[in-house]
């Protein structure tokens, strides 16, 4: 587990890919993981090549993000601590991006295959729990 | 929720696909689902086109299986209740196959794309918890 910010609000956890001649197995999230904050919902979001979804900031939900197909660049902003970063998940960097509530997130699809993100979220999705802003509100870097 | 057997040990739950011009969203499993039996681990398994993985019977793990890419045929046997069935998940039939412990499961990849299955499992994976048999032990139908 590698904290990406000094406040330990965003972390990257490398995950195992287990080769199998009939089809590989890919770890995602375990109950025993330090960054697991409870289970509310698991869902997938996809993002087309070159499309950018965001900005969204969850007020309660802790996200565990895993890219199982394609490649996705995540843009992360902690505006209360004056921190930002981008991080790409995909086959060359297979792991979990663990994001605490309070972080602004946007993400961009990087391949013309289906770019598929699993979110194992601590809370079930309810629209009122998240705050959104237009993409133009923060410049991308 | 549609029980596939009379003992309510295997069920199919259709899931929502939410269209979005930047990339669709796909429901998987919620804490509030009747068939959710707790969270132990989420992991992916893939199965190549024409390959068949199985047989495996979990003794404790309740599985919630969702095919997010490609198409997979699942073969299910309840040998204590003399029941079997097969069920195909994929884009034409997007949903969750909820499988209680005690059911023999095998599955076959049906496309030359990556056939990707998410399992939201009630227990973390431990090899001792599952019983395996060679494919030839039960004829496929």
C-alpha cells in the first residue's frame, strides 16, 4: 500500500494477477484489506476513449477502484489540503486506487477497448451523497 | 429475482445498465440485495473462448457472479437435490447469478473477447473451503 498524499486519503495497492491457462484470475478487494471501509455496493462504470467523467466528490463513500479492462487515468484533487495527482490504472499497473471521501475525482478513458472500472464502495450510491462540478471548474494537468 | 431451482439455492437477478454518452454504468451487487450474504472478497476470473473451468463446489462461500465483458455459460449442479441447469450471462442477459454454497459450478467462455466474471463473495477465498472435481466427473449438457 502506497499513500499518494501525505494525509493518507488516497492510496495505491498493487494487486495480484494469477496466471491460468484457461483464463487468468485478478484480485480486487478483500475484507481484511487495511483500506477496506465496509461494503455498500459494487458497481461498474465505463469511460469511452478520450472521454472524461467528473468532477465528483463523495461526502461519505470510500471508493476502491480497480480497472479490469482497458486503461484509465484518474485525476484527484484534495482542495482542502492543496494537493493533486493523476494516476493511471490498467494492465501495466494493475491495482486498487483507494480514495477517501472528500477528494475530487475525474477520470479519462485511454484505450479504444471498453475501459471498465469496478468500484467496491463503502456506501450504496445515492445521488445526494456526492457533489458534482463541471469539468471546467478545475484545469486538468 | 428469479429462483432457478425449487430450493432457492440458485437465483438470477436482472441488473440495470444505465446508458451514459461518456460510458455506461452497470449495477452489480448492493448491501440491501436479498441475495447479498455478506462481503468477504471481490475478485475477477476470466475464461478463454471455449475453455471450461470447473468443477468447484464451495462449502461456505455464497457467490454473486456478474459477467461484465464477453459472455459466459455457467453449469450448475445440486447433486443432493438431483437438479441441474445452465445459464448464460452476457450483454444480452446482464444480471447477477447468485449461488449458495453446496452447488457444483463449471463455466465456459463464449466469445473471443476477454470473458470477465466478477464474484462478490461472502467469504475470502481460501483453497480449503472449496472442493474440486475433474470436468469429466459430471457430463456437460
